[in-house]
């Protein structure tokens, strides 16, 4: 490990910056939180208390103009991602953008081209590739334990019947809504597992009374090999169903419960110890399959989740000793799927995914 840490400037100290970025950065060797841009008095006070070694500043320019800052994290409202990421790249910084990457695929393409011109790393915070349940699902698929996979279903089920007040996430503006929010994770995971689809169909809805945003989606990706990937999320699901359902010609896998890291981070914990990200046995998935002539039925211990893996990879990619795992081109394809899903729902028809 290099003696000089990679200095990070964090733009935004709302939930994304406070819960998902700063605590992870603080425990990863070789990177250091140098500056935090925050505006609200309560955010400023909290940032100063939790990260006394970082300088808390009120202006974006203070971060971008600081020659000691190597990497800028854009953890602001979705509609500002493009402009802030562009400014950071033009200032000669490496950039991590909170998901969703951008509001449009055109914006994403422009940022990728700019990063290439500047010779800087550009990536998107798809941390849920490091969820315990997703890592388990990927291992099962890679190991072909279900035979030929024919159907994959992934959910984010929530029950929030009353839209939250005083949050930009519930306002009708570019980049808001559950498809951009949770959909960015589900789409990214499906594309990691199966690649680009041949076609897709989507049903997007506003289900809550008084809601301004899309708060429910049912998106199906169709693949040439007959595989169908169903991605769903909603805010009016009081009894959550399985998180994952996988069906193949040899067997099935069903997984309930959520990765435990988000709850731990929201409780103020940071990754530590050997059991961080380990799921309790009661939410391990259940496998029922045929393997080498044997019928196997039972719980499968979940792989251990660890969001530190994301920033460890970013660090190593900047240092030139590892390939970047979350490539900006992958994040661009996620936004392309979002755009096609909105078009599909509006036109009420299946659409081809053009490569």
C-alpha cells in the first residue's frame, strides 16, 4: 500500500454521504476523507463531530479547487449529478457518482467521454454488488447449481404509504422516483449477471394517494436464451415477499430478507470485525436442486457482504493495480434501461434494447 493516501472530497452529507460513503471511507486503508461539503447546520455539526480530521466546507469550489483532493464523490440530489461530476472531472479529479449515474444516457455518455479525455477514473456507487444476498445469488448462478436458468426475480418491497415530506426524493423532478432510486440497483445487478437484454417491458405507477413520483415498477428483461429477469419495487407492500427467486431446469432458490449492512450503517455503525455483513441464519436462502444425481434441499449460508470492497477496488484502480469493477459504461447501460422502461410504460408495449 502506498504511503500517501488518496484524499477524498465528499460533496453532500445527506443520507447518501452520511450513511453510505463516509463510514466506509473512514475504515478503508489507503484513502482518507479530506473535505466534506455540507450546507445544513445540523449536517455541518454532525460531520464535524463524526469526522474531526476532515474539513467541513460550505462551497463546492472549496473541494474542486483543492489540489490535495484526488477523488471527488458526488452524493447530492440526482438532478445535480451530471453538472457536479463534469465540474470535478474538468478540475482534474477522479470521480465517484452516487447512483443513479445521471438523469439521461446522453449525460452519462458525455461524462464518460470527458473522463477519457482527462485520463481520470469515473465510476458509480453500485454498492449492492457487495450485498450478501447478491453475492450468494451470483455464486449459485456461476456454479450452475440450478441448471439452465429460466427465470430470475428480484424485489425491493417497502411499506411507506404516506409520502415523506421535506425531501427531494418525493418531488416530481428529473431523476426522482423509485425506478431511478431502487431500480438502479436491481437493473445493475441483472446486467452484471446476464448482460444486456434483447427487449424489455415495464409497468410504472404512482400508487400512493397524493404521491408525485413513480413509486412502483414492474420491469421484465427478456434474453435470447429464453431467460426472463423480473425486477420489481414498490412502496405499498406491507408483507414483503422473497428478495430473490431463481428458477432453473435443475432446481430453485428462494431468498427472503435484506442485506444487513444498510441497517447497521443507519444505526451509526461502521464496518469492523470479522462478522461485518454476515447474515443471520434465519434469512439464509433455501435451495432445492439436483446435483450429480443427488437431490439437495436446505438452507444455503449467505456469502458475507462488505461495502468496503467497493472503495478498495476504486483505490486499487486509481493506483493502477486492479481493474475497475463498476465501469461507467455499465452505469450508462443502466440509465438506458431506465429510459426504455419509461418509454415502454408510456407506450404500453415491449421495446427492443438496441446495442
